[in-house]
């Protein structure tokens, strides 16, 4: 009997895996036919940088014998950079290590993308089975998570966020630990949290927040106080009156819109609604607390909390040990004062998704996606895929019916609601309008470490995981109640979801490298490349005009480049580059702004100093992006000789360059520490 059970279990898993592989192909079609020539995102966007991540990991490790958490192939003028704060995806880089040599970097990237998408479904299937769902219901939860518009949109730009399997695996391992209290399971929790951190830095933070939510649900109970006190009733009436006054004032302010009002001969400036709405929100929160008077108590009848506290310490220790290379990099940045100082402003920090974005018909649909994706997206270049949060309306209807019949667990409803609320950002937008109402992220963004997850819209991914689990619970419960028509209802539901969620055919982008890069490709990497326009770019700011495709094309020509793009760049590095007269002028002209004649002369006078440190060999001008002023300045100031011209590029070499004297690479300290060779 045991052998028969094992065979049945293996058959279930094999069937689930095969079905997920097929679903992956359908969701990304026609990419499987063009794995070595095309990408789901533009090489000139984040996709190109993620391809470069895989290549530079292998290149530093195998070609140069360096620990692959630093490089001098970008920001070459200032000694390179480490990746402690870059969205580097070292887990993907490790998996790509043996594949790039056989398949090439583009095909390897695409295969990993498809594999990660499949693994996300398998991980949710494993978690759902742990929660007691049937095989069909668990598979439906995993399939829905894979096909969710959130992940489909992320596939076009945010490769690291598609690696969502560790989120579900973390919950699975945590639930095992809560049930078994075994040390080995606690170690597994720490390992999975480290894997999540190496998949995407945000995911390590998400694991911590999900862990707190699950543990709180297991050991805390929130109850309504039944005691009646007269002062509560009096305070409630006062607050109600204040709320009425506040709502009346806001309505009057919206209609008349004055910047000031006069109360008792005193002028009160009301230039924005941030403060009035904040006061009204606090009043509503206090009034709600007085009406409910919640009381939180511990619930640990089995006395497991003390044991689990020790297991939690083990999990944290394992995670910290495994992520120590990243932590060492952060420590060295802090010592060298190279940590990016991203100020968190109350009103102007990154916004979240629109509240109604969860109810928008699939923005990735080939028929109506171009229309629906514009309904609630902000007017900014990275709005898609950053602010897509839609979940299938058919699935939401099924969840609503099951919730009405009390067939979905309350703890997972709360889990989903918490992360959906966090995804709304510091101030809630409804229909593209800022309501000025604060969300939980308005306060949580100031918490150390947690605040490093600076883009709250990405909380939509764990929210989608929660919605997918709720859908699995709903399907599981409703299938039992509708046993007589289970297959007909299942077929109808599957067809409706397929029609709503189908993203194929997907738009593909050519991964071809222009021929000019083939001309300068060099195995010995002698000399550096300056592409014009150029600059320094990170996830929140840009100096000059750096094209991420520069790093993608580097996977072919291999020369270190001046300038670069990483997720986060310190103010110290930006200031270091701005102090260089030549770069200051090049960055300014790359932005298309006028440069003072004195700065131009200073830059020309610094030609030999710049070339000696830059070790420049090639200058490549993008004819469609570089202005005539930028090109002419570079030719005259650097003493360039043209060697090639085509429809898109002008290629120059430096005439009579001075002897090369490159800067010392400060970030090598990280490699020496990790190799035990710090002098």
C-alpha cells in the first residue's frame, strides 16, 4: 500500500510539473521559438541589464578569477563598483554559470526566465498542498499565480521579480516549522530566506514581513472589548462631531479651492490637502478604535512559543551567514561612506499602485490590454510594468462567493489584505487621483531595512500570492459543494480564466548586437569604451543620459565602459564623476543642456589627465541620440580619429593617447575580505 501511495504521489507531482511547463510555454508564446534571438523586454531597458548581470557574474568569476560581487567593467573611470546594493540576481548568475558557454547569454537568460516561472507555479502548488488543498485546487492556485498580470508584466523588465518561487517556499518552510518545531525545518527557513534575498533584495524583506504576519496569526488573537464606559461614549460623540466638521471643511475646500481661510481674524493657509486629510484619517482611526476597542492577547495553549523563538533565532542566524557576502559589502560601503543616501520625504517618495488597479481587466491581454493598462497608470516611462496589480475578475468573483459562504480561511484573507494595502503606497490613489489618505506604507517605509524596499507597488506580488491561495481554497470548497457538476463547472471556470488571462502572443524584442560592436570585440579587453551620450544612472536618478543597452552590448565586446547603470549609486560616486572636468561637460551635453565656455575650456585643458586615467581606446557615438554639440566637442577635446560610420553609429579611436595609468579599484577590498586576503 505504501508503494502504491508513493507512486500516486509521484504521478501527481509529475503531472503538475508537466502541466506547468506547458502553461509556461503558452503564457510566453512565441518566446519558446526564439530563445536565442529575442527577449520579452527591450535590451535598452532593465531587461538588458538583467542579461548583463548573468554575463558579468560569469565573466568576473571565470575570466578574471574574481569573486563575482564587484567589477570594473562599469564606472571604469572611478575604479569600478560592487554589487552590494545592485539588483544583481546572483542566484540566477550561479545557475547560468555552466549554461552561458554552451547556449549563449541570451538563450540562457530566456531559459532561466521560463524555468523561474514554472518554479513559481510548483512552489505555490507545494504550499497549497501543505495547506490541505486537493491536487486540482492546489494546481489551480499555482497556475493562477503564474498567469497573474503582475508576473506577466514583470517578465518584460524585472527578471528578478519573476523569481517568485522563494516567497511561496518560505511560507511552506515556515508552516512546517510551526507544526513540527524541528531544528532542521528552522534551518530550511533560513536557507530559503537567503535564496529569496539572492533572487531579489526585496524578496528577503518580504520574507521577513510574511514571517511576522504568519507568526502573528498563529499566536495573537484580536478581540473586541465588551466593557462599556461612559467616557468612551462621550469621546466618541466628540470625535464624531470633529469628523463631521472635517468632512464638511474638505468638501468646501474641494469646491472653492482657496489657499487660505480666515477664522477669528486669523489667516490659516491651506495650500494642500495632505495635512487636513491626515488629521481626518487619524480622527477616523481613533473613532474606529473607540467603537471596537480591540484587545490583543497571546494564544499559546501548547506552550510552543518558547521553543519556536529558539528556532526563529536559528533561522535568522542561517540566513545572515548565507547572505554575509552582501552584508560585508554593505558594511564596507558604510565604512567608506558610500551608501546611497536616499531621503524619504513624506509627500514625494515613490507612490504605490492605484486602488482600482486590482479591478482592471487584464492589462496584458492582446485584445484590450493597450486600453485597460492606461486607465490607472501614472504618466511616467516605467509605469508599465511597475504599477500593474490586476487580478483576474473571474477569480475575484469566485473568491467573493466562497468568502460569503465562509469557505476561505480568515488568516489568509488578512494576509492578502495586508500586502494589498502595502502595495497602495504611502498615499492611496483611486482612479488616478491622490486621495491624500495614508496607507500603512506611509509609516512602515521609515522602519530600518524594511524601508529599503522603496517601491511599494511591488508588494502586489505577495498580494497576488495571497489571492492565488484564496482562489485555491475557494475552488477546493466549491468543488465539494458542487460535486454533481464539478467537471462542467471546472471546465467553464477554466475557459473563462483562459479568455481573461491569455497574454499571448507576446511582443518580442530583437537581441541582435549591432555590427560595430563586433568590430571592437576583444578577448584581452585592452582599452576602455566611451559611448556617447553617457552618464550615471540608477533606479531613482540620472546624470547625463546613459543607455542600459550599453551594458547589454558589453556582453559581446567586453571592454570596460565609462559611466554605468546600477540599481543604486552612491552620492560619493556621483560627486567623484562630477568633479572630473571632462565628464562634467560630457554629462551636461548628454543631457542636452548648455555648458558654460569656461567649463568647455577647462575640459579641453584636462585632456591628457582624463585619457591617462580613463585608458580610453574607443569612442562610439550613437547618431540618433547624441547631439552635434556633444559629438563635435568629443572629437575636438579628445583628439579622435574616425574609423567607421554606418547608419546608426560613428566609431572613433583616440589619436596619440598618453600612457595609461588607471585608478585603483576601491571595491577590491570586498573581494579581498571574502577571499581572506585583506592586507
